[in-house]
């Protein structure tokens, strides 16, 4: 009798172990970072941060994805699919924040934690992470531009998308700064949209240079704006004669700064932002809250400030940005 029951016991034990292993796999949390567009250096750098977070947290499945081109509808579809899969948390850099409100509301109703970046107007988020106060960042870019232009002359502003909240705030911060302090700076047109595309930025800059032959300055927002502007300025034979400032990465902007086709850039490290977003998501999954003074574990976010957002969520702000020009860009290896 005992000989007959032993195989059954072994079978039951094996099944039990299998169920336990399956349950353990199902218990592993997942955080997916969804960026505006893949294949550009800014978000490739962010992916380095996501991978570093994943390596440091082997108990969490952390990954990054995004559309192949900058398109709000494509990003929305990716997020819809992830919500349907019931991931544990989403860390999102929205292309057009308002378009995501319905799907993020659905995600939150299913218990998915939401962390966003560059989207302090979103209502359906738990925490939005900002590297700094956006208007101040734009104003600082404009201060550098004004100094280069000797506080006078015609200038233009480019943004990757009019739906990208942070980029519009940077641009508006520059416009407001010029209005308040430099009456001889003349903005020739409204914010020009470039679709977060270097080729489009190049075309827009070309058109502006033709239409306004006395144009003396550009302020860009997307990390690819300055690249397109720099290319147009160089081809027009105006390198060193037109001032160009904007958000950018040293590795991309450096060659143009060497030729004086780009005067200077500013940035925060997207790798650190990727780590910080995922750290916030992890804290949410652990039932923790982020408060004034919380250390998110990466430079610029060691002592964050927290304020009420437009919805039930909160806005986290880091401290500072990096100013870079021809003299110091080689200090940065990305």
C-alpha cells in the first residue's frame, strides 16, 4: 500500500513546487518606462538608467519602450497595451500629456502605479518628476542668449511639440524673461513646432533664416532643436554670427559647438531621471511616500521638494541643471 501511495505523493509534491514557482514568478513586480520616442540619444541615455535600476533591483522586471517616431497616438497605444497586461507600475515621459488622461485614469483604477516626467499638468498620476522649475530653466537659457546677442536683435523659439508641457514652459520662460528684461529683443514669431525631429528643426530654422535675414538668435527646447538649428546656421555661413542656445546633449551638440554653430546648451542627465522615476515607482509599490527632503538616490535628486499637483498626485522637483558650452562640453561622456 505504501509503495502505491509514494508516486502519488511525489507527483503532488512536484505539482506543489511548480505552483509555488509560478506564484513566485507572478509576484515579481514590473515597472515599464514609456518614453516619447525611441532611437534618439536622449532616451537611449535614459534607457541606460532604466537598465542600471534593473540591475540593482533583480526582484523587479524593469524595462523601457516607446514609439519608433514621436507620435502621441503611437505612445497611447503602447500604454493601452501595458495597462491591459496589468503591469505593476508605469514611468512615462508623455509626448502630449492631456491625451493620456483617460488611459491613466483606467490604469489607476486597476491599481497600477503611475510616475510621469515632464508633465506637471497631468491629473491622473501619482507623482510627476521634474528636474527643476521649468520656467526658471527657460529663463536661464534666455539670459545666456540675451548676453550673446548683446541684449538686442531678432530671435526665435522652437519647441518639439506644443503639446509637450515642459518644453512649452521652457519656451515661455524664455519669452517672459525677454519681455521683462530686454525690450530690444524682438521675438519674430510664435513658438515653432519641430515634432521632436532634428530634420524638421533644420527645415524650420532654414525657413526662419530666409524669412528673417536679420535673425540673430535661436532658443530651442527639444534636444534635437539645437542640432537642426546648428546645421541650418552652419550651412547658411552664419556660424559665430547667430547665437543658438537650447536643451541638448554634449555628444550631439559638441561638433556644432566646435564650429560655433551652437553657442551653448543646458540639460539634466536623462539617465539619472530614468533611475529616479523607477526609484519613485518602486517606493510606491512598497507603500512608501515621497516627501520634502527625500533622497531619490541620484545626483540632482538628493533632496527633492514636493508640491501638490493639479489632480490627486504630487509634483517632485529636483535641483539644478547643467550649463554647457564649447569650453566644457568634453567633460561629459554622453
